[in-house]
């Protein structure tokens, strides 16, 4: 840890690792509540997120590995970061396709069932988000590998990965409060 922070660029790298996926992590914690508000059942929500999400993550990781080698780590981080942010906008299509109030409590109160268009938008949003997250994570992992000192690479990689996890953990805490403040 001391070896890494002896670098002149250690603090900017550490801050980057904590904040690179901050917005995406905040949005990601709200996916399940959002899908519940669209009136997805728990079974359908779990099946869609896990099945579509895993396939999209695998495809995104494979694509990112090839593209990161071609583009270089710096360009890949920028491009995949933008793709990651834009992918979350697909959820807006899912929200707009549902012409009823988006409130899970009202789903059992007689709202019309989910239609094919809303399902398609939601599935596309899940795939886009998970694929883009995987792409950004691959590029971020490549950055970690690039900045680790060869003599202490395993320890530094583990510590830097923990910094990345700190950003993911910290992003989830305020997201629900921000949604409540926006709605209320």
C-alpha cells in the first residue's frame, strides 16, 4: 500500500477508482425497485436480471477485452465510461412505454399487465446496463493491472480493487434517498 501511494499519481488514480462507476452504481441499486414499479413479479424480475444480465455481462466482458487491447486502456476507459452512462438511459424507454403510474403498490390494484413493449424495453435496458458495466469494469481492471508495481502486484491489486468496491458501496447508500427526495 505504501509503495503504491509513493507514486506521484497515486491520489488521482485512487480517486478515479472510487468515482469511475459512481453514477452507474447509484443507478444500478435502483434497478430492482424500478422493475417492481413497472409491475414485474419477483420471479420474472429475478429471471430477467440474472439470465439477461449474465449473458450481457459475458458478452460485454469479451468485447471489452478485445477492444481494450485495440484502443488502449485510456481510450477504453473514456469510451466505456460514456457507454456505461448512456446505457442507463434505456430505462427511460421502459418507463415511457408503460402508460400507467409507476408504483409497485398499485400493481396489485388493477393496473393492466405488462405488455410486450415494456418488457422489451426493460430487457434491452437490463442487457445494455449489464453489458456496459462489464465493459467499463474490464477497462478499469486493465488500469489496475497497469498501475500495480510488479513486486507487490497481488497486494496492490487487492487493495485497489477494495477502493473500487468502496465506490460501489458508497454509491448505493444515497440513491434511495435521492429518489425519495425527487419524488416527494
